């Protein structure tokens, strides 16, 4: 009985994960350039965070601006997905 419940739970969990993945893929495939931009911005943010801090405040400002750019890209994706 427990084995049957476990199999059912695993099947439901797998199906849910597959559906969520498919939904995410559908949106990502819809806007590949925006998704590329998001990846590049996130990589840039990580590089800036890893850089030494002796940049006269410019590194910190660059991180802030990259964060703002990420927010704008997300907003653009959400806006386009509403159509």
C-alpha cells in the first residue's frame, strides 16, 4: 500500500515538474534574445561582484545599474508575455 502511494506521489511530482519546465521553456523560447540578455547581465553582475572593490565607487554603481537593467529585462519579458 505504501509502495503504491509512493509511486503515485512520484508520478504526480514528475508530471508537475515536467509541466512547469515546459511552461518555462515555452516562455524562454518565445523571447530568446531577452533570455540571452538576462544571462549576460547576470554573468556581468557576478563578475562585478567578484572584482576587487578599489574602483572609486564605480564597481558598486555598475552593480546597481546592472540590477536595474535586469529588472527592466524582466519587465519587458513579462509585458510581452501578456500579449
